[in-house]
C-alpha cells in the first residue's frame, strides 16, 4: 500500500481546532500521499458518505460508549467532558440518538463548511 499507517484526529475544544491527518509513507511516496489525502477531503465534500460506512461508524461509536464507562478513569473522563462542554446531565441518554441522527447529507455539509483543500498546512518530516 501507499502508507504504512494513516489516521486523522481532531482535538475537542470549545473553539476552532485543526483537523490533523497523519501518515507514515516512504520518502518517494510523500507527494502521492499528500495528493491522495487532499483528494479524500474533496471526496467527502462532493460525495455522500456511503450508508454502510456511516452505519458501521455509528454502531462503533454507540457500542463503545458503555465500554468506556466500565472503568473509573473512563467514567471520570466522560463526566469531565459532559461538564466541560456543558452537554447536560441527560447527555448519556441522548448520545445514541445524537450519533444516529448524523446523515450523509449532514456530513457532506459540514465538510463543505469546515474543510478546505486549499487552506492547508503541510508538514513533512524524515529523510
């Protein structure tokens, strides 16, 4: 494959934050990897997310919540987030319906509003 690994992350805050895409690629594949990542941003802006991919993601998010509450540390993290983001005492009850209310149309609209294929900061490290 093109990359040894690839992932994206978004740090939750009360204000704007960068969305990061990280990849490990061979030096000769850097340009192709960057082009591919930018192409994926454009794709999510221009094409609806496939329904099966969204359903898998929603099932993962809703299914992993109970697991995250099984330890004192996990429970403390969730309670801290609920307080920090003012989500309300009923957030855990509302969470599944909030996640399942996400649609391909809403994802595409958010991508069009918040993601850019031209306003990027690209950093390359390595040989």
